[in-house]
C-alpha cells in the first residue's frame, strides 16, 4: 500500500480490489484498525468528501462506500446473518439445521408451520378463531390482531393424528415487516380472500411475501355464506398472480370456507397437510441443542420477561441456558398455548419461555448455549452490535452542501419519538412503518428510543431532554409518572390500533393534522318573558346572566338543566327598540331564535363558539 496525501493528510490506499469487511455500525476507528491508518486522518478525508463524522461515530453503509471508493478499498458491511454466524462460530455453536445438512438417520418428521395472511377484514382472525375454537377476536381493538402468538392444533389425517403449528400474525398493511418475518419461519401460507370482496391490495402484498419466501400457498376463500359471494371470481383473479386452482389444472389448493359458520375448516386443515406432504420434506433432528426463533415477547408483571419461541431444530428442555437476541437466561418453565407446563419442546413446537433477563425482539434467533456464562457473553456481544447498528441507522447524514441548504432555508424540523408498547413485535412493526413515512426533506422523523412495558420516569426525562413525543401502544403512564409528564409538558399519545398511530404521525409530519376544536361558552341569558310577534315569531325577553350575548352566535337551550335544543342561531338581538350586535352581563334584551319557538319562561339560553385548540 502507498500512502498518498488527501486534504493534507497521509492515508493508506488500496488497489481498488482490496476487500475490507466491517460489521454493521462500525466507526472510522474500527475501519482504521483494518487498514493501519490514523483515525484522525480518515475524519479529515471524510470531511473533504462532504461528510462530517467523529472517529468513534457509527457510520452507515453508504458512507463507507463513499470512503472506500476514494481510498481504493472494497468495503463490505457484514450482513446480520454473517455477523451472527461469526459470533456463534467463536463460541463453537452450530447454527446449521435442516434436511440438507443433517444425517438422514437423525431426521424425524415434524409438524408444518403455517402463517395466515390476507387483506384486513377478510376474516383472518375469525378463521384462526374457528380453527382453535377459542374467541380471540373479542379482546382486540378494531378487530385487528395486535399481538403475535403461536399455537398447535391436531387433525386426524390418513388414520393418524397430525399436529399443525399456526403463527398468529397481525393482518394490517402496516405490519409488512412482521408479515415478511412470519413467512421466513413458515412452511405453508394460508391466503385468506373474502368471496364477496375478491383480491385486494393487501392480498397481493401478502401473496408477494409468501412467494418471495418461496413457501407453498393454500387459498382459503372465506365468507362464502355472505350475500354477493363469488368464489369462482376469486379463483379467476388469482390466476393473474400465478396461483392456479387444481380444478383449473394448476397445483394450488383452494378451499371454500365460512369462518363465521365454521364450514369446511376440516377441509382446510386437510389441504394444509396434503400440501405439506406433497411439496415439502418436513423433518428435523430432535437429538441436538435447540435453536429457533422468538415469535413474540413481553414483560409480564408477575413472571418477568417472557418470550414465545418456535423450536426449529433440536429439543428445548427446562433448565437449558438460552440466548434470544440480546436476552439470556435459564429456562425456568415452559408453557403451551393453554398454559400447561411442558418439560421438553420438540421441533415445530411453539412454547412460552420464562426465565429471560430481558425482553427479546420478535424475530430474534434463539440458541441453547453450553452454560449461563457463555449465554451472557453472547447476549452482551449481540447487544453491543445491535446498539452500534441502530446508531448508524439513526444517524442523520448531512453533507456540507445539505447543511448550507438547510441553513439557508431555516433549520431542518425534526420530530423525535419514543415508542413504548406491550409486546416487542408491535413496537418493531410500528417503528418500521413510521420510518417508511415519506414527507420530503423539510421534516425529519427520528425514533430515539423504543421499549416494552409501561411508560417510565426515564422515558419522560429523555422526552424532556430531546423534545420528544412519547407514543404508548396498549401501555400508559400511571400515577406519579403521568402527573410528572403533564407537569413538565411532555406529550404522551395513547393508541390501541397501530394504523391510527401511523396515520396521525404522518399527518403531523405533513402538517395536515386536523385542528382540534373545543367549545367555549360566550354568555348565558335567562328568559323572563315571552313576546309573540307575527313577523319574527317568539321573542325571548331575557336578562344576561354571564358574559355577553352576540347576534349570529350558536346557542343551546336548557330547561331545568336538561338540553332542549342544540345549535340554535341567535337571529336577532334588540335593546328596547334598537337592533344591537351584543348585550353584556346584567342588561335586559330581546332575543329572536329564528324558527325555534319552543320557549318557556325560566329557560336558559347559553351561547358558545368553537375555538381551535392549540396543539402541544
């Protein structure tokens, strides 16, 4: 390597083909170590390229590409999968599993793992409800699955009881990232299409995820009992997307069902098992340390951090030391979907695990480590890598040109958010959806913190320090925390349906948030006498009790505290023989309420106006 001068500093240079591998979120110091350079000189080089960064700041992939092309290095950012593999190799933990890498004699059949996908309101949750004969829809806000869980059902097939594992994924379009993750651990996807609606945008989106993950699809044509149902139309529409029904000469099984009536649910399960047997080799080695995926995790007040995990290979047992993402611990107990204790969990078995140190994220891989110490070391290394990767992701890249433009145009507006939710999958899905909102260059959205559990004093202090808004999804700030937030002027917004949060944040970013109005009382008058007029109708001879009565104002009539009429217009206002625009407190006047004549002595006329409520 030669050491040329760039911007007055000497730095090593490659030949354009020299490959340098760096991990996600690496800093200039990490890169400098790889090429034997002075980190300060790389800061200067980056400055001359129009990028500002410190030596210890986490950089994103684009910045490394710019730096690499300038210095003659092919900088490759290690993918999360490769990074994880290198980490586990260092601890002699084997991540390879599946029929391709195992010895044939070690493999045993395992149940298929099924994900239900489709358009919102096409009946996915009701179908899952019908499959497991439990009412899961009753406790959901907006009828949308907010949490991810998993459960197993059994079906008699060709004389033997066969298990099927269902992953219960949220169904709204905002959960794209989570639905894609569902497809990665899935063997078969059930695509739910309503017979009366046909193929909708989210149907196509779900279909694309399943096809991208290369999983077989079984189509459940739901709502066949509804008026206007046309199952044949659904079959015709899906031929455009390479899903051709068996009756049309294709290889996709279509089953007409009614989740509401419970019709043909057995046929759907039969179709899943037939597809699994025909298209897939579902076997795994149970005689090894378990590995799999954390499907969901939350913080339980009595049990601490709990995670629902899907065992993909090996056998998980009570007492095993496990690592799930940056969480670690010893399995204290395992519960099935009915809350029963289990001693072991075989491949394709979803279980709830108790005993973790913290809450893992949905989609994190979990492995069994040799001992507690190794589990803790792996978790700490994972956490450090994730922290650096998220710092690189959160970094606002501003070149010198951008900075000058921003200064010329006025400062760049930034909306800082803190996300808190009841389960990690929902928090992550919300974060992904919010970061995809495109509102141009005038406004910047930054998620500075996210977590599971109630809104704490630390969250409120961070919001105060960074002028952030706290988003609470199915969690609240309680007691002194709520009072503290109100006292310090920290805005907390609560949601129970995720797409409402996304719509409102997007509207706020675009400056299109609809103004909120509140009623403001202007004045009240008590009717003392009623005068009949052939020209104007009834005139209320009144005395103004408070405020002022204005002509043209909206009024409400109350009689003995009961509202008689709303939104009545004050059409005319007189003092003796003169028309006036307003009458103040303590004065008498005649009030004409237009066509409203149902007046009695003693009625109270309260006038009000709607004023825009200032937003925090």
